[in-house]
C-alpha cells in the first residue's frame, strides 16, 4: 500500500538557494541504504510501519503550586508528526525541545502533563510504546570499557524483534557501523575521561547507533550533531531522510547549527522558545510566515540562523523604523496562534485520521522482545566485564585481601589458649569482619559509574530493572568469592584458629555472605542518593550504629533498654555472633602466670596470707563459652547456622532495597534550584537587549586589559609528530596520530584547524598548547622565536573541548575568579570587574550570571557550560588563545556571536588557533587561515582562506575540484579531502591525492621557507615576565579562599548530612553508655567509647573523597593554565574545611561526652582537651582522605584503599590488640599508626588516677588461701582493677606522654600536607 499523501512536503529550492537532494548509494564516508527486491532496506526492517502523532494543547510543568516551586516547561503546543515526514526543532538551549521529546518517548518522571498526545489515534501504550520509538538522548552516556561493536551488539540483542537470528543481529550491527562510518573503530573502546577511547564525534555516532538497531516507527533525536563536523551531520541526516522516504518513519530532530543543505531535508519546522511554540508548519512556508510579520531574511543568510535568532533578537531582522512589532516568546507565540498557519495546522489535527491499516504499532506485542532470563544473562555478562575492565581496581581488591590477610596472619600468628589470646581471638574476628564490611565501600563508585546508562536504558526499556539488579549481584560473586577465599585462608590458618574443616568452611561462608550483603548495602545507598558525595556520607553514618551495637564494643548487657533494638537489627551483630560461636565454643583456656588473680609471678605470691597470696589464685575464664557468655551470645554449636541465615536474610533485604530504589527512584537534575531561578530572574530583569550583534571590542572595556600588552604572539611549528604507545598482536607499538605538521600563527590571525572526526584536530591543539600528559612529541615549536618556557601560561589560554568547571561557583564568580588570578596584578579590581561584565554580556550569560554551574546534568545546560568555559579563558585576556570546538553544543545564533567575539579579539592583535567541527558559512568567513587535516593526522592544506574563501577554493580549483557557488566552502573541503578523488583537469582525467598534492604545492614550499626564516619580524619587542603567575600570592590566597569557602557552604546537603550524622552518633553513643559509673564493666566501655569516637573521625574523613575527586578535575585544568600556586590552593582548601571538621567533632563530642559521663574533674579540663584531640584527629583523617583522593585514579579505588587504611589504623592503634600482644616484627607499625597517639592521649586524659570499684558481681573471691596461721580461708571480695593507671599500664601508656604526643599528631598533619602537595604536583589521572 502506498503511503498517505503528506501536504506541503515539497520545499521550494529558491527559499534556500540550494540544489535538490537526490539519494544515491554512497553518502560521503557513510554507507547509504541498500534495497532488496521489495524496495525495503536489506536486513534493516522486516515490515513497513509509520507513526502518526498528534499533540493538542500539550503543556508540561514540574513542581507544585503548594510547594511554591512550580515551573512551566511547555505551554499549549499543537503539532503533528506524519509518517514519512521529518520535522526539525529549532530553538536556543532551554527552549523545551528535550521535554517535547521525553513526552513523545513517554519517558516522563516527575513532570505533570496536560492536553492530548496521541500516537496513531491512541494514547501511548505504556507497555509497548518504547518498541515503536527510537530516542537519541542529548548526552553521550555509555559503558566506557566496551568497544563500539559490543555496545551496538548489546543494544541489538535486547531491542531487535523476537525471533531475530544471531546472523541478522550481526548483520544489523555491521550495517550500522558502515552507515555511521565506525567500521574502523568497531574494536575501539568507547572510553570516558579516564579511559581513552573514540573521539567526541565518534562517541556521538555511537549514541545514535544504539537506537538505530530497533524497528522504530518514530525517531526522536536530541541534538545528534553535537561534536560532528558539518559533512558528517549532512550525511547522517540524508540517511534518515532516506529512512523516512523508504520506511515511512516519522522523525523529529533537534539541531543547534544546521547548515542550509541539512535544513532543506526537513518537511516541517518547529520553532521553540522558553517553552512556547512560535511556529509549526511546512518548512517551505516558514520564511514567508515571518516576512508577513514584518521580519525579513537577509540575502545569503542561513534560514536556520534566522529562525533561531528571530525571537531573541528581532531587531536584527526588522527593517522598519522604531521597535519591532513583536518581542519575546509569548508575543511571538500569540501571533502564531492568531495566524492562518496555526488555523491550518489545527484543522489538520482535528480532521485528519491516521490510516491504521498502514500505521502499525507494537501494541499487540509483549513488553520486551527478549525473555527475562536472556536479559539477566546479557546484563550479567556486561556487568562482569565492567567490573573486570578496571584491572587496577580488581588487582587492588585481590592485593588488598592478600596484604590484609598476611598482616593479620603475622600479627595474630599462632594464637595460644591463654586469656590474652582468647581476647585477641575476639578482636581478630571482629576486625576481620570490619575489613569485609568496609571493603564494600568501593561498590558506591561501581554503581554510580553505571547509573546514568541504566537510567537511559531503563527509560528505553532495554531490560527489566530486575535484570539489571541481578546483574549487579551476579557479577560481584566471582570476585567477592576470590577475595574472601584468599583473605580467609591466610587469616584462619596463619592465626591458628580451630583446625576443624567444618569451622573453617563456616568462617569462609560467613565472610563471603557478609561481603555480598554489605556490597548490596552500599549499592542500595547509591541507588537513592542524589550523588556519590552524599552516598559516601550517608553509608558510613548508617553503618556506624550497626558496628557500635554489634556486641563487641558494647556487650549486650551494657546496652540500655531503649537502644537494644539496634542491637537486634544489626547485621554485623549476627555475623560477629556466628563467628564468635564458631571459634570459641568447645575451646579450653588456661592462664599464664601474669593472668591469674592474683598474678602468680608477683614476688610474694607463695607467702602466706596476708603477707602474700598463699600460693593460691584463680583463672577467671577456662572455657570458650565464658567468652561468649560475657558478650551475651549463645553457647552452643548450632545457633551459628541461624546467624548465617539471618546475615543472608539481611543481604536479601539490602538487595531488595537496592531493587526498590533502582525501580522507583530516578535522580533527575533537569529541575534547577529555585534559588538559582530567582537569582536568574533578577539578573534578567536588569539585563538589556544587545542592539548590535557585532560587539565592537574597541568600544568596550575589554580594550583596557588589552592595552597592557601591545602585541599578540608569534608561534610556529615544524615537522611536528605525535605518537602514542599501543599494543597490537601482543607487542608494544607506536601509533602516529600527527605526521609532520607545519604551520604558524601570528598576531591578528585566526587559524582554523579542520578535518573529519578522528583527524587529530584536538590532538594537534593539545600538543601546541602543551597540554599533552603522555605520548611522544617530536619536532620544533617556537614561541616568539624561542623555545617554549615556563612562562608560556602567562601569555596563552586554552578553551578545552570538555567543560570542566567549578560546580559550586556561579557563572559570574567563575569568570571573575579567572580574571583576578590571571590578569596583571597592577590592573585595578574595578577594571577587572568591568572587563568580566562585558564578557558576560557578550557571551549572552547575563540572565544566568548568578546561577551555579553545577556538575554533569545538574546545573547549566551543555551550551551554557560551553559559553562559561570560553568566558573563563577570555578573562585572562591572552595573547595566544587555543579553542577546542568552541561552538560545539551551541545553537547557530550563539555560535556566531561567540565567533564574532573571537574574531574581534584576533583583530585586536591576538593570535588564535581554533578547532571547528561544522562551521556555517557565516562562521567559516571569520577565519583568515586554515590548517586542514585528513584522517591519519596529515596536512591537506595550510594557508589563507581569502575573501569569501577565494584563496582556499582557488587552490582546489587548480586541481579540478570546483565548489558550487551556493555550497558552504567548509562542507566542500571536508567532502573532497578525505580520500583520493577522480576528477578532470584541463579536460583530462585526474586523480587528486590530497596529502601528496599539498606537499608538492607552492603553498607548502612558501610555508617551509617562511618557517625557516622565522615568522616573527626581526626587532619585534617580546614581553618579559618576572614570575610564573600573573597575580600576587595574596590575591591567590584571597580568591582561592573565597571560592573554597563558598564551595563548602553551598554544598548544603553535604554539610547538613555531616553535622546530623555527628549529632546522631554522639547522642546514640552517649545514651548507650549513659552516666557510666566507675565500675569494672565500665572500664571496657570507657575504652570502647574513646576508641570508637576516634574511628568515627576516620569514617567521617573518608566521606570527603568524592568532593576532592570532583574538585581535582578543575584543579588540573586551572593548574595547566597557570592560575595559582599549588601550596596556596591546598592551604585554602584545607583551611576552609577546618570549621566543618571542627563542628563535626564538637557536635559529636558534646552529647557523647556529657551524656556518657566521661571525666570532667578538675574544672572541666579533660573535656576541653578531649575535644581538642578529637578535632585534630578528625582533621588528620580528613587530610588522609585527601591523600587517597589525589594519589589514586578513581573514587572506587580511593574508597577501597581508604577503608583498608582505616582498618589497619584501627587494628594497630592498641585497642583491637594490646601493645604487649603485638608481634615484635609489627611493633614498628604500632608506633607509626597515626591513631595510636590520639588514642593514648584520650586514654591518659580519662584514666589517669581515676578510681574504680567493683559491684558484688564483679569482685572475685580466692578460695583456699594459706594464712600465716597455717589455716586455709577464702579471701575476698577482691576488685581486679582499682585505679585507672592499671589500665594505662596494660596498654603501655605513660601519663607523661599526654602532651608530648601532640607534637606527633601535628607532625602527621604536616606529613599528610606534603603528601597531598606531591600528589597534586606530580600525579595526573586525566591523560591526554
């Protein structure tokens, strides 16, 4: 059956001045659709199907009026999508186009929708709608370690129709690889910021490809051209034009900077602004519609730019006198609703019914094309690959288990059956369990690494949430089993625990089940936490009560009645109880001479009473069950299996919680902070429209900064080669990415670096800007005729492709910070502020200048970040400016404004080198020189572009390649230079070899001669610098301190959670040991509370790792730019964190100390000294966390090793195992342990000269003691410990060290500071 007629689908060519599109079977580098005998694409779709979409009065909002945070996202939209038609959405970022697509994809979460939205005359089928829709999201989120082919294959396996064979799936993947020109990259990993993979443009094509595998009737693509060059964008859109023609697929595409040829491929146009629809109708009628409103398209102007700019800047296109007749989104939207065009669209919506015999959907099919078992298998395989892909992390986990096993095995080697080693067995079991528990913290990073991809695939219904959930569990089992076996074998047999196969198997089983259970616990927290930072704060805080009430630090009988319920719900309690029963039950203990009461090794032991002990003593504990009884644990051999089942049940509960949150919680950062919105609205009220789009820099304040340096910079490079080390066939080889590149840039020159994706543009820019951290560079680079020096950052700035910005700063603060730290120190602050204000206005950032930048999808949009990134670098007023794809992610209006500004800066005498992907004709005209590369990093052209690109096009005309006068020259040169082209020259057949022809050209000869002679004229004054930094150390300290403090106070959730955690645990611990008396039982309780208080500081400190890791990326960029000194950065970061460390310590210490009844005499001095020691200890642990965060590459590894370090520190501090029991070979570690000294101080502070007594149940009576009269009597009651000094002696703590150890604590602070400094200076985890 023929497809239905689609009205107004012919686009008059004269509207765009372009020749019509005719499909052929070769589209540039991409593969066009091949057809079988039926006319269907071969191996692509099994049946034709279309999608007819109608939207009537569609509106959307988020928030509620009740809470006062309601915001309208879409307002009263009316449109349709017809089978076989392509609709283009244009609008500046934030206009609402993503919300339209989410509504059409039925992927809404907290949004409220009103109006009618029908698909083939019906509301969206919630079960199967996803099978009819392919939605290419805006961000490029993929599993980094997977290759391009594996990524496509995973999508094909889960999204292709039932019954599709493996051969057909592979054929589909091959087809997509060819279509998207990714065949050569099919075995390359996708990569991310930490793992080198495909280029940015190639990653965007991967994002498109994963959706192309399904048999969709509706294609939705949100900015699919971001990061792609114009040729690739055109090829891609031509492919979808063919797909629409052949398969009658409906397509809705949002583009930012479409060229003329791309624009004319679309049938209909939708223009959005601030959630309003200002036009929807045939593409062919759009220009005449706006001309009817009084706005005229200038001659030789891209219509797409006209459409995007007309609402925000109507004065640009209004030729009449006075104000334009319309201004703002609402006025344009109202004008559209009153137009004949709108009435025509509404009539079409009301009167046209879809042909249901033609428009088929998937409502008759099951929800998923694959069974649950298949989803689980694929998801588990992928999860396991993800886990083992980070070989460093896997190795660290295994090495960590081996190291800890050896440490514990040697420390507790060959435990005896005396009283001391009986207690040491308990300490060993508890510590081993804690090691297993805290090893799971790495699971936080594991889930966050996959969460964004999971959200996309959950919304797209690739699989059931249950399948992803099980994959997280199943993938963990092999590694968890391996690390548990290694750890348990070493600990169990080296320490001499009971040599019984059943008991060893139980020990192994309990630790393995506990490992899996707490992995699930940390993943459960990660499933609902908004970010990794909060997850790292919440998880330890939730675990702390479980540890405290596990029965070791606070025995059951010591727990007050109101807290006993935590004891019963602590999973660690049951694991500890089971392991204790497994070890102690059945053992017979004895006493060494020093352990009896009274000790047999005292001098007068054999003398008759009362001169001696009458040669009589008792051994308090002779059976293992007595150890169990002291802790209130069952004294049998069977209940331990109940404990194992309970721990397993807790693991199942945590797993269910993880599943529940994965299924029901979707953290969406698109909803901005209402406070930011209010600030933005205030800023927008103050803003004024820029009348002249071409900002004249000479008339603004930017000139004041430029007067400081009269010239730009001369830079030249010759025979530049860049190679990286790769492995091929198991051998180390070097891959050449740049091959003998020559060129130069001089003051006033704007040089474009162009080439297809993967040509090496960004690589060349990194090499020239001295930003490469690896690889091998050869060749010569001269700056102002000299080798590059350490002052290079003083005269250059680099706008990176990836916008790494301080997330807590506002837009204005970020740009102002850059200006104050990088502009000359003698420039008045008032001028710097005015200079920044002009940059903000020029980059159209005025409305959001007071909005926080945010992180990832939380905060500014992609285009806003890009403009802020440019602003930050422009604020340094550089002589030499590098820009890596500065227009990527911007709409055409914003892109042109940015390039106008860059051109003006170049015209003022600056030297600028800029990579560019898909420049429009207007943007390409801004460049006066071009360096064109082909794939493989070889030069195709270096030279001037000329007026209207005459010089550039003339070069190619000399080789028989003539550009259509109406074609964008940028598109033309990309089309003709990436391969050998057959052409005619002087009427004869001619082969154009781009690289060879250039090498043999006069252009190249002239270039080499110019470089050899030196680009910089003789006698040109060269600026001299007397310091590496532009600003003074005082300025750096003030600005860094201000930024760091604001960063702290703006992380409100983090601060609130930190302080609430401290208060909660302080109250819990205080009330657990409420008003302790000086009894024997409370001696151990006092030691426990002091030890736990210090270790809580360790848990608190480790939660700062994600924050440091996030700030680290910003530091790398700013350090490469030479903004400030590393010691000052580090010092201000630490100083601004001190108040929160102090508050955390005090808020915890006050309730804990006073409620528990710790020592106050004399005059409260012990409390203040204890508080001070707690603060210094918390501070040192915070510094230690910074060491791990700066030295180690990822959160996962930093958390894992941080947990190990915390465990080792607690082990050797003298609590788990008394100093006298520590093996001689490990005593040096006890003395190195940073926790040893604060624990000793607080113990001395509490126990020195403190008197203790015994209750009737605690005293001991010694039977049959020989007296001087020769009779035997029972002596007692005897109190074992009557003075705190006895405890200090047992722990080998000397009162005179109470103040001496302060020096050691401060010494560790200095040591950690030095370690962090070294890490920041010499370690980089972002490789280029």
